[in-house]
C-alpha cells in the first residue's frame, strides 16, 4: 500500500528526550519526614504523653501541701517551746523567791526574840536590834548584795547618790562626809546606791 505523502512520520518528527538518571527513584520531596511522636493513639484516645502536665501539676500540689504541713508543725513546736520556757522561767523565779525568803527567816526569829526580852531588860533591846541588823546585812551579802556605808572615800556616781553638799575643812573636796542611807550591791547587781553628803570644793 502506498504511503500518504501528507502525513509525516510521527516517530521521526518527535525528538527523543533522554530520561534523567534518577528517573527510577521516587522524588525526595515526596518522602515522609520524621516528625515528633503523636500524643494520640491510633484509636483517637490520648496517649501516655498527654497526661504529663497533669501529673506534674499534681506533684507540685503535693509538694506545696507538704511544705505547708511542715511550716504548721514548726510554728506549733515554736509555740510549745515558748510556753515551756515561760513555765521554766516562772518556776526558777519562784524557787529564787522562796530561797531569799527562807534566808530572812532567822532574822525575823531574832527580832521576835529581842522584842520578847525587851520588857525584862530594856537596855538589852539596843544590842539585840544591832545584832539582828548585822545578821540581815550578812544575809544580803551572801545573796550577792554587799553593804556600802563607807565615809571618807571618793565620790563614785555608780555607787553614791548625792543628797547634800557640805563644807568640811577636814575632808578633801569630792569625798563622802556622811552616809544617810547605805547602798547594797555592785554594778548590774546593785539594789540601790548609797545616799551620801559630799564635801564641796572651795
């Protein structure tokens, strides 16, 4: 059969395009890239990672509750310690008061004895009272409060209280001339200073 001269040969007219070298490989852009693990399971339920924030919040709440409990226990222990210290302090004060009162009981006994014998011998009352006074002074000294009633010593503002100033030619200026009221104790353990008169400077 004769060939139609008007139809060109399709195989001869179409140029042959060579296939790329990676034509047999799938394109790299189509490959699935690894991503973060999904938090949902295949059946649509939340996976184990979804409970992470809730679990952390529960742990924080538990830690805060434990700290609050420890804080309340510490406050209770501190209050109990304060009350116990107050009770012990009051007990020590009571013991000290009773010890001091017991030390003065012999002084009272001797005063009553002196008053009992005052009627029989009125002159002996003076010696009896002087002896009782010395005994009371000795008790105060044993308790840590010595008596100060010295004259002719230099005036000491820590031990003396000036109640008068006199001119005495026989006493150096600034010395104690007369003790009107004895003082007891020294320094921080002073019960009271001695009330004195002091020789004034000319």
